[in-house]
C-alpha cells in the first residue's frame, strides 16, 4: 500500500497560532497529523489528530519524529538539526514562521544557527527570535498550504 502523507509537529515550542492552522488543515484535508511533545497538549477531537507524549529531555521529541518520519511527510519544527535530519530522509520541513527547509536551504540555516549559538555563548548577542507576528502566521499558512496541496496532488489516489 502506498504511504499516505503525514504531518509531524514538534509540539513543545510550536506557537499556538501555527498549531491552530495545522489542526484545521489536517481535519479539512483528511490528513493524519501527529503532535509530538513532552507535555500534554489538548487537541481538538478528530480521528486525524494524535498526540504522542514523550518523556521530558533533550531532543527526545525530535528523535521520535526523526525515527518515525517517512519520505514525503511534512514536519513542522523550528529545530534546525531536526529539520536537517528529516530533509535527509526525504521529508519536507517548514519552520513556524513559514520558511521551507530543503536540500538547497538547510546547509545555510544550519550554519546560521551554529553562528548565532556561538555568538550567544560568547556573550556577543543575547536573546532568541522575536515574538511571532500575524505576518509570520500568515507566511506559515501560505507555505504550509502550498506544500500540503502539492503533496496531496502527488498522491497516487488523487
């Protein structure tokens, strides 16, 4: 049987606005979505939405997603190393601010992440990313819809 597209969400740090977009789209488009988190997160009632609660700890949720993702799946994460792992397995990665990460862009994002981490460690900069804006949410919705629509059209039964 042909693999059906699956949406994986790195749930612990995923903004609420992005989760709401994802939940509505998964139910509307009849696509399985699994939210992986180390804490309980309430989901709307739907056979298309699942929560996998993993133990607390560094990269446990990320490792669960990386171990279970399949070619063609969509992964929503702000974690660049996780995005690199799933892209290497043939999945699609989208950051919550709407940036698609793929074979062409992941190396640059990893290098940027590593540089920023080094600058924070050395005290040259502080803080993390800015708060999500409505423009960020809209950018995510647009990128997600474009990729999901393309993936659904590529399914053999569509």
